[in-house]
């Protein structure tokens, strides 16, 4: 019987702010994508590396093989279409949508969100704005991804920031329930800039790559100098997202 729940890791090498960030070394032995895959394995879900058909993403075929996980290749620009096509190809009913930038993804939140989605018969569970940046993104159902795809069917539609499309799709959704330590922290756990790269290198020099979200926050709150490496970039990150959403709403 096919396991119809999965974690889809969305990844590509053509980032403009930090090219090839997915394959940059964080430790002497591990690239950023290696760390993320190992963290997602803690969910015990089927894992699918969802990349593009662009030649720059050929390397992810070998990476998926190395980690004994599945690979799917689809649209470069339209990651909503890539998710939808992956759902169809892999016969999925529900999936965590994991951003390839989130090297400290909280697997406990992911499992909790999937349970919330299924228990409450939802189409989408998403992150509230007060969540620690990089801890969690979305979990979506088959019906939810079908409705979302209707808002952005073209292969050439840029859906890099999908939040506005999710609003347009009017999905039956809830925010993931959070513990206190998972929100309202001036901590940035995502990889977009060179400062973020230096942050993660320092973080994973000092703690294990599979530490829980709680342990990561506890460590960082005792080591503010590491937080200060990249938190200044959060303003740029949020402004870029807002600008992208503004463009979509104007279109």
C-alpha cells in the first residue's frame, strides 16, 4: 500500500541572493541540503525532493539517491505547479511543504501540523507571523493543492512566495498551534544571504544537526552573538516578501 502522506522538500540551485545555497557546506562533511534531509527524516514521513527540470538542478538526483529518498522534477518558476504535479505523480493525499532554505526546520511542529490538518479535516495548516522564522511553512491536503493550483496554472508564473496565492484560493485553513518557545523570538533560521550561511555554520559547529527546536532556541538564547550574525537580514527578507505579494496583488 502506498504511503499517501509525505514531506516535500522544495529545492533549486538558481537562487539570485545566494546561488547554489543548497549544496554549500555547513560543516566539513555536510551540505545544507544534507542537514535539512536528516532533520526531515525525524518526522518518519516519506520524503520527496522536489526540484526543477533545469540543468542546474541535476545534482539533486544524486543527492536523493545518496539519502535513499524520492525525487520529483517539475516547474522551475512555479513551485505551486511543482507541488501539484508532485502530488499527482506520487499519489499523495497530504504533504508537509518544506522550504529547502530552512536548515533548522522543527520536525515536531511538522508532525503536529499534519495531525491538525487531518484531525480537523482542513485543506491547509500554515505558520502564524509570530513563529520563529524557519521553523515551519505549510502542510496541505490533496484538495487544497488542487484549489491552489487553479490560481497559478502557468509554468511561467513565479510563485516563489505562495502566501498571496493561498489567500486567493480561499482554502479551509488554520494556523499551526505553537508552544511559547516557538514564537516571538528575534531569531532567524533560514538561508537566503551570506550572513545566514555564516550563522548556520556557527550554529552547527556548536550543536548537533538533529537537535530539537526547543534545544536550538535554548542554545541561541544563551549565545546571542550567534543570533546577531544574521538577524539584521530579517527586515530585508520580510520586505522582499511584501514586495513580491504587492506585485501579485497588482497583477
